């Protein structure tokens, strides 16, 4: 059961990151706005830059979680919908042919509903990581490639 919880939490984190990717243009706008507002490179202290970026990340995380935690937040969004596991997909046609299609559909819906319910817990994990973000982490995010700005501290994800 503990292995399942860890696997599910890992999947949740990946899906929340996928939600960030989906809203990447919005993230870019948020980060550009944060850079302008904070005057990155314009003499603000590192702590002000980190504080501003943390706030932007917390808002973005909150918005992403709010979107995916709604009824149908995963299932109705083809970009982040959780499909049947690969091993189940291999036998799906046979199972449906045997008359168990509605059970397959219910299983897929239930996985997506579970992710909707787990999203608020993932938000707490991300917020904890954001709170621990260092000046180096913030610089990597702000100085990273235009389309690759994500909080990617492996250490923080492993600690969660």
C-alpha cells in the first residue's frame, strides 16, 4: 500500500507539472512580469528576487491545482487525462469484447477522480519545496531557457 501511495504521489507530481506545461505561456507571462516588477538585473537584492519568484510560483501552483482538482479536471482534459495503465491497455479490447467495457470506463474515470482529490495534497508538497527554494534555484529558473522555466530541484522532489 505504501508503494502504491508513493507511486500515486509521483504520478500526481508529474501531472501537476504537466498542468504547468499546459499553461506554459501563462507561466512565461507571469515570470516575465515578475522579472520586470522585480527589476531582475536592476539592482534588487537576491532575497527580493527569490521572494517575488516564490510568490509567482505559489500563485501558479495554486491555479494549476484549482484547475485539476475540479470534477473532470483530469478526465476531461486530453493533455493530462490519466489513461489506463499499459498492461490494462494490452487486454482492453478483449475485456471490452467480453462485455466489461463499462467497468473499464469506470476504472479509468476513478483513476482520474482520485488524481483530482489528491491534487490539493500535491499543492502542499510543491509549496513546501517553493518555500525552501534557494537563491541558486531562483536564478536557475529566471535564467533558464524561455520554454523550460520549471522548478526542477531533484533534491526537493526526492525529499517530498
